[in-house]
């Protein structure tokens, strides 16, 4: 079983870039037992609004040994003048289908960040 939360430094990060969210994290390199990972299949990003998963993205592992930095752009529909509060969750899954405990972060998306003119289009 993989252990994403134990080996990811510092965790999952989410940064707003316009109407997109840039999600970044590092794949695990060890199993929950502390042994070197040799069966990482993929990581999964869950985008959650409230208690509803609004998007799921599977990112294939580059190597079964993990350790790669992942940067994934996620497009989130935020109407002009509105704000969405999201939780970004990442997990890792091994070749046997075992999914790790999640790591997560919260992000507040503002369709018109400070400094931008709020024009209806």
C-alpha cells in the first residue's frame, strides 16, 4: 500500500491562475511500511466543493518508484463576480488498486481577483 501523506513534502499545493488552479505535489517514494515504492500506478486529484466532488483527475505515474513532481492545471467554472471555496485532495494508488490516505489543501477562487476590473462579458 502506498503512503502519499507520509512522503509528500510539504503536501498538495493549489494556486489560482486566472480561472485555473495549478495543483502541485510530489509522488510518494515509500510504502506505508517504509519500504521503497515499486508499484505506484497513478495519483488522483479530487476537486471538492462543499461535500461534492466536482472533478476527478487521474495522473499516471511516470515511474513505479514515484518521486516525480506533479503539476496539473485544473479548470474550474467560476462565474464573474462569484467566489468558490474548494478543497483539493491528492491520493496515490498502487498497481493492486490500494489508495493512500489523502493529503489536501483549501483554496478560495475569486473570478475577479483584487486589482482586476469587474466587467460583465
